[in-house]
C-alpha cells in the first residue's frame, strides 16, 4: 500500500507562522519603497513651473541646439535616439523581454498524437470542404487543397485579394516612417508596429499557417534579437572608436561625413534596430496569443 506522510501539527504551525512572517516582511518592504517614492515626488518642481530646471536650461537647450548638434529637425526623435538614447535602448530591450515572456508563458508544442486529429481541407478549384478523420490521408503536398481551421471561416476571395494589394503599400509606408522618423513625425517604434500590422493583416485575411510559412517563429526571434543588438552594437562601436556609448559623432570617420551629420546617421541606424525589434516582437506576441501558443490554428 502507498504510505501517506502525515505532518506533525507543530510542523504545520511552524510553516504557517513562517508564511505570515514573510507576508509581513513583504508588506513592510512595499510600504518603505512606496514611502520613498512619495517622499521623492514631494521634491519635484510644481507642474508647469517656469522656474524649474527643465524650463530654464534643459528644454531650451534641446530646442535651440538640436539642429546645430544633431542635424535632425525632429526634436522628439533627437531626444529619444540621441540625447537620451541609453534610455530608449532599454525601452527596446523591454519590448524584446515582453515578447520573450509571452513565448515562455504561452508557447505550447503540439504532441505527436495530435497529428492524427480531424482536419479540414478546402478543394480550391471547386470550393468543396473535406473533413478527414483520423487515419485518413492528408493532402499536404497537393496544390489543389488548402487546409482550413476547425473553427471554419468562409473563403472570401475579395478579402484575400484586397489584403494582398494593400499590404505592400502598408510596408512601404512603414519603411518611410522609419527612414524619415528623424526628419518628420515617425520613428522606429511607429514603423515597427506598422510593419507588424501588415503581417498580422495577412494572417487574418488568409490564415496563421500561411503567415508563419513566410515569417517563421525562429526568423522572428532572430530579427528581434538582431534589432536590439544593432542598437546596442552601435553604442559599443562608438566606445571602440574612442567616444562615449551612443555618441554617434564617433562614426564620422567610418561614414565619411562630419560629426554632426554622423549623429543624424547614427539616429537612423538605431531607429532601424528599434523598428526590427518592435516588428518582430509584435508578430511573435500575435502568433502566440492568436493560436494559444500552438502556432497551428488561429486568427
């Protein structure tokens, strides 16, 4: 017979008391951290105070010197990618971490026995839907059949055709937003989201499997990592060339331009890295959420 381990009542009481002690310690830590934050905010200048340091010398410097120091007319982009580029790099890292967290929490690899489940295929020339039971022959290699999800959505040629016509223009606009983000409204975050929207539109209008065939899970992960490394690697290259991390003027010799123009080009390089990371992270998250982590059936 299976033996049952009975915990002594005194042991149960000790574990209960330890649990209460840990909760109390955790509550104290939270209260102390909250108190420190509240104490720190009390030292902040009044909102909108014209005599605050930001109003007296920080903001005026950026407004007056952006074109002179970076050759970038979009002050917002120069702030995000140059003056406080270190902070934006970690924002990009947070996007990558969010995609990794979604992968770790949701990704489920299908069991081998699920390959024999009931599947549905559409005969493309006639539009007839076939239901193939377990043990039936699956027409995987035939071009006359396409697999459809068990939660069947009617075939709509108009939606598919319209999406295929719109997607290239969405992608071109996304590239424009990234490339001109330092001269007009836009940037890597916005362009990356628009690029991912084009892929998601394709997945919704066709099916998830067709989208994964074009941009696989592995490819998306590699591009996401490459985007973060492009940003951080640019900063590291600046250090190797003798200047500070993310001081793009160090790239002047490599790019064959003056230091001010080099800062503009450096902003473009890191914006491309941000766009790649954001695009891949959004696609990665969509794949897992829409298919409940199985990457087989889903929107």
